């Protein structure tokens, strides 16, 4: 088999494995795959197919290389743009670790077509925001927008569902109260 056939075989074998999601987003009410849910099975399948996976990071991009151990010159590469995290109360290295864990999960999900449920569909009709009769509060600063975006990404939150909960179309539309509540919920996750 060539590397493409091996990767396709790995996808099929992984889909047969009946993986269980252990990650929970209590805020938006859905479950998701964590690395521990699928990585042991991927390693087992890759060993059988003589494939090697290698994840690396630089300031611009996270990379997953899948190498054919029988023909090491045959490599298939998957990439994702890097993002940063600035979790409140965490050291810089903890923020880096959170980003790398999220990126690894995302890369394997992409490379092996690991299907996630559509959390937005699962949350339709849940947690409807209250209608306000008072004039809208001032919007949050650009720095706060970046902070909540990064935290939502690192925590693996379904962003469209989160925005829908606050009845906004983008983080820039959040007011101070919504931002404070959103950050509190995300940090407790």
C-alpha cells in the first residue's frame, strides 16, 4: 500500500472503533473528543500500518506529518494556523500547553476525518438569552475581544453557539456584562 492507501485504511479502522467522547462543554451542552479518546487507537492503527505521526509547532503554524515508515520519503502534511491563549491566572507555559493540546486535537481530527457533532444544531433552542428593553451597553475593547476569542478557542467552545447565547453575531458586538459573564463561564470550564 502507498501512504494514501494507508491513511485511508487508518480512517476506516478508526471509524470502526466506536470512539467515545469524554470532553464536555457544560456551558453549551455538548460533548467532544479529547486526545485521550482517540490517540491510543490511532497509535495502534498506525503501528499496524507502519505509519508514524509527528506534530510540530512554530509561531505561524502547527503541523502534523504522517510518514510511511516503509518509505520515509513519503510524507503527508496537515497544517493549522497558530493562535495564542491568555488564560487568566495561568503562566505563559500553561497557555502554550493549552494551545498545543488544542492544535494536536484539531490536526488529528482533520487528518483522520474524526467526525464531531454539530454543537450548534444540538443547542438550537437551548439557553435563549433574555430580551433587553434597556438601551444597549457600550461594546467591549479590542483587547477584550481578542482575550475571549482566544479563550473560547483554547477551551474548545463552539463559537457560533456561544455568540448565539449572547444574541450577538461576533465578539465585537458583546457588551461589558456579556463579556464578563462569558469569561467567567469559559474560565470555569
